[in-house]
């Protein structure tokens, strides 16, 4: 019987080499397991702000100007001042400044009375008491500067954005006899500030 030593040695080397390659091949794709902990957090901070102020008609549509009904009374609002905010904690005040009416192209003035209300979510009106005058009726008779009233801004629940409406009524009956024929115009300015 003839045994070739070289052939046995080569077979052993080939088998050994195959085993080493097989092991190396799986070692390349082996993944080490473990765990990593990652912490995360966030801070929810809602800053209070007044986002918008504007005027609307009684249907709550934005307006820049409107004609007034001189036969109307202080019980019938003709327009709304609107404030959109998320203020729930800080004290803010609303200031409305009413100018007298001025006749077009002339230095003739017309006086009137005004009243501001609060409009509830249910659509009911409540009279506002002002910080700077005792009466709830605003008498606009100063030709030189606007007549201003201030009152606290309503607060929202849980800092959610909400629009608050402040209906404004006008009455001309006490002064209409002194108006000359012609067109008159005036302005209302709304301001909101933290107090």
C-alpha cells in the first residue's frame, strides 16, 4: 500500500484553510449585541401675547370703515372691536380712543356718545366699566384730542387662542341738532398693553 505523504498533508492544509476562511467569513458579519440608553426631553413654554387687533361689523367680518346710523341708540352696537390673544395670566388692558367727527374739508366738528360692551360666547352683551371714567357712557366732545377709555382684556382658558369682541354703540341724538349739512368722519384707535 502506497501512501502519499504530500497528498495527506495538502488535504489537511486545505481542510484547515477552509475552516479558517469559513470562520473568518462569519466573523466579518458577526454583530456584537448590547444596549445604549438615550435620554430626551422638551420644555413646553407658551408665551402670552396679543396676536391681532381689528374691527368688524356685527357679523364679525373685518372692516376698515363703515357708515354709522345716526338714529341708533346706545343699546344697539354698530361695530365690534376685536382682540385675538392667548393671554390667561398676565393683566392686559384695552384702550379705545374716539375722535370727534370732523366735517369734510372744514373745521366743523360733530359730537356724539358711545358705549362699549363685552360680547359673551352665548351672544349676550354686558356693559363695560372703564378704568378712567365713572360713567359707562363715553361723551366724545374734545376737538383737540381723542376721548379714551380703558378696561381689562378678557382672559383665555389654558392659554388657548381666542377672539374677544367688544361691541361699540353710538348715539347722536343729544348733538345732532348742531351738525351742519355735509359729510363727517372720525376714527377709533384700539391699543392693548400689559399693565
